C-alpha cells in the first residue's frame, strides 16, 4: 500500500510541475521523417523532443501514431537497448496486453494479445498473433522470435487485423521492420554485452554507400550465448536453459531513379539450446517417479529450479529468409511490391518423463523435427497526394509447406513398451485482395476496408513404427489418413474518427478477421475420430468493436491514449487436455470466446524538468470463454455421474457414456491475466557539453494467470511484480554509451507456463524469473 501511495504522490507532483511550463519556451521541431527513422517512443531516451510525432504504418501508409485509428504501440531501437530487450519475446515489457507464453516445445510457444492466443501442440495451426518481418507475414511463430538486432521499429497492433494484414491476425500483429540500407550514410555501429550466467552478446552493423547515392549495402552480424540456469546434474553440462545464437543479415538498397527504389535482404541464423527449461511443480496421484526426483535433489514446487532429466536434450532452429521490396512513386500514387521466401527447420529432443530414467524400465523420449517453407507476395497501390480521399488497394499470395516428423517411445509409461513415428504434411495456398480507404468531411473521417480470401489446405497424417526408437509395439497402432479443406472469407472494417481540436482524436471501429482452418493430427488420433470430421479444426473468426481517444496536452508534454474493446470470437481454436493415462492433448473449437477490456497508455515529459520522462500502460482485461460447454475435463476434477451443464463439473456427455466433458463458459482464457501494468521512469542529465549520465527504472505487474482450460488450481500462477534498473554514462553525441542493468531486482519467482504432463504438473521457468545483471557498450561512428 505504501508503494502505491508514494507512486501516486510522485505522479501528482510531476503533473503539478508541468503547469508553470505551459506556454513557455517552444521545443525544437523534428520532421516526421526523422521521427520515422528513429521510431521514437514517448518517454524513451530516443524521443529527445516530446513534440515530435511518432510515425507508424499500421494502415500500410505513414501516419502519425496520434492520428491512427488502431490500437498500436511503437517501440524504437533505442528503447530496446535502454531496457536490454534482446528478443521479440521481451516486448511485453513495454507494450500493453502482450504476453509471451514460453513452452518446452517451440511448436507450442505462443504470444497472447488481450488474452487471445493459440495454445496448440500442432504444426498445422497458425497462431492468432501474426508476426511480420520486413513486410512478410510469418506462417508460424517458431523461427519468428527474432533477436532485435538493427531494428528500426517494432509495432504492436492490438485486436483483429483482418483487412490489411490478413489471415492469421485474429488477435493482433507484431510488425518488425529492420533498418534498411542507407544511401547517404557511411556508418559503423556495434554492441557488446556481458551478463549473468556467462551471457555474452556481440553485434555489429556496417552501412556503406557503393555508387554515389544510388546503391548502398548494410551488413549485420550477431553472436549471442548464455549458460544454462536450471540445475540439471544428470545433463552433460550440468544445467539446462543455455543457448547459442548466431546469424547475419545483408541488405542492399538500389535507387534506379528518383522515383524507384528496390531493397533486397538476405538473412541466415542458427539458434541452439541445451534443453527445455521445465521443472516439476507437483505430482499426480498416479506418480511413480517422485523417489527418483528426491534421489537427485529435486524438491517439487513453484520455486523448483532443479531437474533430474538424464537423457541428453538438445534443440536447434535454423532459418533462412529472402525479402525483395520495390517502391515506385508514380506521382499521385505509390506502387509497392514485397516478396519473400522463408525456410525454417527445427529439431528438438525431449526427455518426456522429466526425471532420472536409470531406474525406470521404459523412459519416455520424443524427438520433434519440423520444416517450414513459405513463399509470399504482395502488391499494393496507395495514393500519395494529400486530399480528402485516401486509399490503399492490393493483392496477396501465400504458399506454405509443412513437414513434421515426431519419433517417440513409451509416452504412456505402461507395458508393452511402445514407440511410434508420425509424419505430418500440410500444404496451404491463400489468395487475397484487399482495400482500405478513408474520406474526410471536415473534422470527421469515415473509414472502410475489406479483404476477400480464398484458401485451400491439404493435410496428410501417417503413423507407424519409429525409425529412431525401435520398440515391440506401435503406440496407438498404425494409421494413414489425408484430407483437403477449402475456406473462403470476407473480412471487413468500418469506422469513423473525429478530431474536434488538434490535440484530441476520437475513433470507433467495427471489424472482422479470420484465422484459417487446420488439422487435428496427434499421436492419439484414431480412425473413428478422423471419420467424425476428417480431423479438421474449423476456421477461427473474430469480430471486434473498438473505441478510443488519442490526446496530447500542454504542448505535447502529456500524452494519454485510452482504448476500449469488445471482441467475440467464434470457433476459437484451442488445445485442451484429455484426462487419459497419461494425459494427452487435442485441438478443438470453442464455440465462443469474448475478449473485452480497457487499455491506458501514457507518457509524461515536462518542460519544467528537462531530461525526465515517465511513461507506461495499465490494462484491465476480461477475456473469457463465453460459450464452451464441451471442454475436456482434468484429473481430480469435481464430477457428476449424470450429464449436467453446471460450470466446471466433469460429467458424461450422455447417460451411460464414458466420454466426459465440462462447461467452462464464464472461465478466463489461457494466458489472460485480468490486470497488467508497465511503468518506466527515466532521467538523463548532461555533464558539460561532452558527456551525459542517465538512469531508468521499470516496474511491471502481471495478475494471476490460468494456463489450462478451466479452473484447475494447480495450473494457475499467482500475481507477481518485477523491477528492473538501468544506469548509464556516455558521450553527448551518443558515439559511445555504457549501460549497467539489474533485471528482477527483488528476485521475484514466477513461471511462464504450467501443464499437466509426465510425471505430474510441470512448469516452465523463464530467465526473467532469475535476478540477473549485466553491462553493455554501444558504439556508433
């Protein structure tokens, strides 16, 4: 309570301090071009001038953030450095309503926006949160968790984005733009970091014009590594959670004429890890391996940071990406074409019983290998001249091939000893046309947009004996099935925005978006199950109603942006647990999910206190299953012997049936805390005209989070808060900067995922749950 009183008093004092400054000296104006290049965020040390506009491309045209009728947050390269955010997975530290749900398997790692995300142990399903890299939408999240090296700007678009960004953006979009080659700049930039657990990061970028102002080359490379932080005495390195990431990117800019520019990009990366960061939280009544855990010093519980896994684990993800972009100024219109190819391969070996297998006759081991190949192309035309009527029209093509190979043994812990090999193949093609337009009537702007999509997916599933783990019997028996699904969709957006005065804008929109259908191919699939619906998971459809206000006061010293949303989702795709022995997962459609809430973003930079800034966000999110009466039960749940629709009671679907279900209507969704907050305060002070010193404190609060469908208490994580500290010193011209960091200053323990699995309840401990420190050096010439 005292902490909140102090914070409230400080905020009141800061607001009061602004009033004498109102109408005082004018801040120096920066051009929109400069702001777009820096991607400055209010309150960050990149936003030197609070009057400068932040330029975003949420509607695929350059607009001031305060004039964009979309819930969007922009994050600059400097903001990422100031907080030591090294990966896209860290963005929740600065953006509202975004959560990264880390999982043992890269295939099931997900983002949620406003409590909506896809928790799927299934390579044939897209994520509800779309990730776009350099204008190219990524087919799957795996391989999209890019390190934030040489990023120009990251935009988080919250809520369904079905017209401009398309098919896999029912929850929102993370749009990442890496810095293009600069035709008029010769520069060298580098960064080094040393931190806890022998974390070492080095990255560098060289930009060189080659032919006057017509051709330029930009080369970026990086090498990141860290030791494991979860004790694992039976693993080769004695720990798990370490990684070694290396990669490079080459960008070329070619200006063929004053009106035509082409940008080319090629990137390759290799990311390895030494094991899944999973520990035992508790045991099920049927557990048989607790003595082995105890023998190896494992004490199960929420704070358990030790694992007795003994089978050597490893994982590797390799990726190659090619992007070509052409922008042609045709006078009144601009023609943009973007094409991309991506290849991602992952290979992960898991000790599935999470414990010492030397005393177990049938240890559980699984080896996942997945390959994605995707081709995309987009052409769009937008008018570039000022006027009442603004529009963007375009066409989109998408082709994805998936090959998934899983080899496993003894996943059931029962004799006879079994193994299996399953091969999943999927090919998806999508064709779409889209348009977005606005028309000004005085202070009122009318908005409309639409997207027509045609999608076809072909899937095949084959299960047989394992080629890697030979055992006497095939788990669940051999099976070969195939299916084709077609889907046509029209997504739309309508709305209006009103600017009664220059500093305030109101908007209201209604929209529709969809995520394509997929296949429920799992190792538990039977011919009878396939005969019911061909193994198809129906398309997910979102409708969203959003209102917002964007406002700035006192010569843009104070920014307040408020958004309210109500978004019902039909046929929501969700993976849920089946109470089998052992527990297994299946993907089904929930009839309806509703996301609703309020988001407040604020930024304060008073003229009366030069060098000081305060910014952040506060979110209330009431996202729940509004109609989900056929959810699977969980082990140990309250039950009824007769059918009932009473919420959270496990009951047969019909009298005498052995098939069980529960009604979870009204329950919160997976990964959806009710309250979240980020507050960042910073101060920078010049020392003479050569040096500067600065400090920054970030406070984060995350409310209680449920990680499984229903209200199972063992899969619920308590609320927690974190404090990070940054101190730094550097030259006034920013040619060099030294920063020191302490993350999770008060050593708060929390987890990023809880699941029922062998041998009971397991949890994923993220690196952010450790108190760590480090120092970085940035150079720029």
